């Protein structure tokens, strides 16, 4: 067993895209975790297919390295605020954090969020100012901004005196002094050993561990992962699972396998002591937040607190005319079981049954948090529909209706500044700060209702011609902001089922942006494009050219159509309105009206107008 004083448990935290996973890559290589001739892909910690496609970390992952006799357990955490639940629970396993900050961007919204969590738990920070070789980098300015952030978050004296390392993760070099040319990551390893305290240990006490993460093995079943807080655990030992609610039944289990971490490998152990991060097999009823103890002294540890979700969507059984043609799992029982299974490891998610047996309300931390679940289910063969997202409101102490607000940080070129400010006004955004560092980009900081961001990202990218950068995080709950500007354009709704033909689309393309291509199948009530004007328009995309024996050069020209707009889950979720749904299958993403029949929609429209007139 490793001596507790020779163990360091750290988490790497940062804003999205500031270089956490790349830094872990280089640390593993320089610490000898790979053979010299071993071929290893870049960002090796991003093992999930969705992570590699999107270039972001979604799930927190464990690894370890050895440096001059010290074992350093490293947890790579997500940088996106929607996966803050992953960060919050992993911080319970560590004693120190590497706060990675971009030497050009400086502290961003998620930097503030993860640092506040780490400081509240009393974790020892080491500041890593990364990308010092980036054009326009200003490490000294960023150092001052990080110090200001520490003061603002009320860090204690020891945390304010945190070690600062200047690094380039891509090159694999670090230095404590900018006047010294960096050679490798030795200063970073030494800072971890010198400044991060070893885990608190009581090897002679009774066994106690808080489950922070759940993994699954097809051979061993569920694995409970966490840091041993006290005592030792052995293979074959009988343990007690203490639930979060003291009133619930206490379960007993046997540790059938015990695993530690060496590099990227999970190695089998016979025994492990306090301070180690381990995975226990044999605990079939294990859940995140449970305390695992020995039978004689069942003491419960404080559970893992995660901030509440802020937005929700409805998951519905697919009832479109194409239902069941592309997916393997389409029934209400299968979809419900899958949603509730997700709760076992996704602590920031909420699933609720509704009055309708084919509808469930799923709540999460943001649109990305929910779309990752949708994409995962889609790839597993599920077929379902989802509604427009809506914010989760609260009632204040004085009975006032409250809604979630986000902190929105925007970097935009100066020439597009006016367009961005103009668009954010009708969305009830309040400017908190505007800075011009002199690099041609202006940084804006806003406080905006969470529902004001629905559908804004695509507008923002259009207004800035793809050059703007925006990030947001949950800020607080505030008073209801009132009505907000919604979608300015209507849609083209198919009025006939069938196969789309190019002749019909050629006539529609003049007045709309299309979502479909010739040869696609369509049904009545499906959205085939965006109207160039307000209001929906019923169209027939299956209309064929009339046959005639008369021919002329002008009528027989080849039809040239623009490429249709690509629908992703994020863009579709931002786009739809209350009366629309997204149909998600393993092969397709389609937009549709809730009521497919044009007559039903007209009848509903007349009834709603009549109700508004009575009010």
C-alpha cells in the first residue's frame, strides 16, 4: 500500500477550452505513464465519443502518475457550466486543485464557478496560467485578474498565497518565473508535491468512504468510486451502504473486487488504505452520495450537494407517422426506464412523471446538459420527441415569481459590437461591464434571463459572422423579466405526406430557408423550412411538375438548390416554439407541429384568440 503522506489527490478545473485535458496528456507522458514507443491519441482522457466529436470534456475521469516516489491522483473535470454537477462531486475526493486559466482570455464565467466551489470546500489551489505561447498572451495581466478573483470570492490567506505556474500545455513546459525559459513540466510536478497537502488519514479507524462517482462493468456490475476517508478496505470484506435519507433501509454488501488507478489503467488490489481513490465492485445498490462503512461502526458522511436544475423539457413517446421505422426502443416503458437509469450517475439531472403516461419532464443545468442525454439515447437506438425548453421558476419570500438569470460573457470584434448590443436589448439583458483590452475584441458581461438565451446562439454567430465567442453560467434567481422577443420568422409546414421533389422546393426556396432535400420523406405537419416573413405557411413540398408534350429551354433548365440548413439537437432545441416538437430517431432529427392537421391548428388558434378576447 502507498503511504498516505506520499499521496496527492488533485482535480484540474478551468473554463471550457482553457487546456485542462491537453495538460493532463503531457503530465502523463512526462511522468512515464506511456511507453516510449506507445501510440496514444491526443486528449487521451476524452474517451467518450461525444467528447471527441465536440472537443469538450463531459465526464470527470480518474488517472494517476508517479513522481519521485509520490503518487499523484488526477481527476480531469468538465469545463462547461452545464456539467457543473460533475465538478461539484469530484471536488469531494481531492485536497487540491489546479486552476487552469488561459493567458489571453483570463478568468471566464466557469472559472469563477469552479473556483468558488473549490474555495468553499477549503481545497488548496495552484494557479496554472496556460497558453503563455499564444499570440497576444499577457500572463502578468491574467495573474492580476486571477488574484482579484480570489479576493472577490473571499479566499483565506493561505489560498491567496497560492503558487502560480506559467505553462504551455501544448508544448509540455512550465516555469515558476517568466524570466526563466521553461524546459518541461518539472516545476508543475514539484509545486503539486510541495503545496498540495496529503489526504487526511486515520488508517487505524473503521473503514469509511463517500461514493462520488459510479461506473459500470459488464462483468462486475456497478462500481462505486471515491476516496477512502478512514481505515482500510479488503477484498471479501462485508460493508454497509448508508443511504442519504436516514429513514431509508440500510443495505449490506460484500466487496468482491477492489481497484486502484495507475496511469490510464485500473489495477486490481487486495487492500487499500485511507487517502487512496479506489473503485469497489460487488455493491449492486450503490449510488452517488452513499457512505460505505464497515458493519461495526456505520457512520454517515455528509452527502454531495449539487445545485438545482434551471431548465426543463418534456420527453414524449414518438407519435408521428414515421414512428417506429428507425428506432429499436420506442415504447413508453423503455423510454421511462432509460431516463430513470440516467439518474444513477447524472446527479444534476431530474426526471418526473406527468399526468400523461407518454410524457416525462426532464430537468437539467442547461441546453447542452440535456442535448448530451438526447444524443446518447439516440445512439443507443431510442426514438422519442422533445418539447421546447422552459425555465424552472420559483416563488420568492414575498410571493414574487422568480426566474433563473445567467451571467453572459461575450468576446466580439469591434465592428459587430452594435449588432450584438441591439439584439440583446429585447431579450432583457443588463450590461454589467464592457472592456476593450486593445486586441480588436471587446468583452461584454451581461446579466440575462435564462430564457432570453433560447435561440440566441445562432443569431449571435450570424451577427458576428462566426467570429464571436460567448459563454454563460447560472448566476442567481431574480424577478420575472416579463415577455421577451421570440422567433421573428414563421415556418413552412408540409400540408401533404410523400416524397419531396426538387421542382416543389425550387419554388419554395425563393421565400424560405429549407431544412430538407429532394428525396426526403415528409408527413403532414412536418416543418420543411423557415419562412422569410412572420407567420407560418402551409406548403406542398411533394408537388410534381405537370407532364406535357411542350418543351422549352427555360422550363427544362436543371434545378439548382442551396444546401439545406443542417439541424443539430442544439440548434433545433433553440429554434422551436411552444406549439412545435423535435422528433429524434437514430437516423434523423425532424421538426414538427404538435398538432399535425392544419384544421386542428386553425381550430386551436381560433380558440386561443377567443380566450384572449375574453380576458
